[in-house]
C-alpha cells in the first residue's frame, strides 16, 4: 500500500520532560514515520506523518485521546495551511467571514512568498488577488514567489519600474505555465481597448493569473470578486486599513511616462 501523508496537531495540556519522546516512541511502535515536526503557535505542536496503513492512524488517534498531557486538535490529511504551519511555525491568518481571504503583515513575507509559491505551482486556471497599500511589498513578493515556484512571470500591466501596459503578447508568452501579473489600477485607469482585450484573452487561459488591487479591477471590468479563487491582503501592521482613495489620486496626478507594448 502506498504511503500517505497525515497532519497531527496537538495542544500541550501538561508540559513535562520526555513528552515529545513518548509520542515519537508511540509513532515508531505503530510504524508511522515523522516527516516534519515544529511548534505551531502557542503551546501547540504540529507533525507531518507518513503511514501506509490507515488502521494504524485510527489506533494512534484512539491512544492519543486517552493521554491527559495533550489535547489532539487535528488529525487529518494535510492541507496547504497545515504544511506551511509546520514549515514556518505559525498558521496563516484567514478571514473569519470570507474563507478565501488570507491576511499577512510585512514581517511574514517569508510565509507569504511560500504560500503564493505553492498556489502558483498548481496547474490550471487560478485567479489570485492581492490587496495592500503602496510600497508594502506586493509586487516584490509575487516575483519572489514566481522564482520559488520556478515559473516565468509576465507583467501585463505594472508600476514596478514605470507604468507598463502590454497591448499584445508574442506567441510564446501565451504559455499556460507562465504567471500573468496584472495591476488592477493600471489596467483600468490607463487601459486602451486593445489592452483590455488582451486581459480578457489572458483571463480565459487555463493558467495562474495574479491581480494587484482586485477591488479596483472588478470596479471597472465585467469581473467580480466571486471570480477570484484567493484574495491575499498584505499590511505593514495588523491594524492598517487598506484604502484606495489616496492611490487613485496619486495615480491620476502621476506625470511620469510609461511603457506601452
């Protein structure tokens, strides 16, 4: 039987010397391998396990529930958030009302890049939006995630160096393995009809598309936030409010030249 990954997370109820050793020994006796282990948030420990026998996992769960030193919080097939929690020692914050919205701050850029890289690696259509104030690190994080995912990125519109607006792509650039990056403000505030037509063509591709400022993008196009698979919010600090009034004003008053292709 093929080995299968599991995610075990438990809360430490009574911390004592040798607790981790006892759990590791139990896993060894049940022929369950530990792939990765790390502390997750406060007083929690997460493990990625590997087992070729589901009955052993059931036995493990039964035994763990008899222990008064720990409280099992999760024992399941690992989700992306579980793997990243073990890797980085903290969970990605998810919006309580909108489960597809994930929140990060600048001191979590490593976690953000890792999260986006895992999303970008996935094949097929995926539409990701990223919100954040100017100079918080949105575009740089996207490019870093593309590098981590070994993906070629294409700026359909951008303000990374200068305002860049693409009106066409060469044939090789329509590759579905590419990551297409669209700045929602540039594409809607400075767009020609040819550029918007290119955006529509790209949106129909079975590829990963990432839209900065998705709220502005949907305000002036036929798309809606329901079309997005993930929304990422990046802040300088957890209490920062993401607004677009200042950014709209800065954009409209900008007098530097741009690139049209």
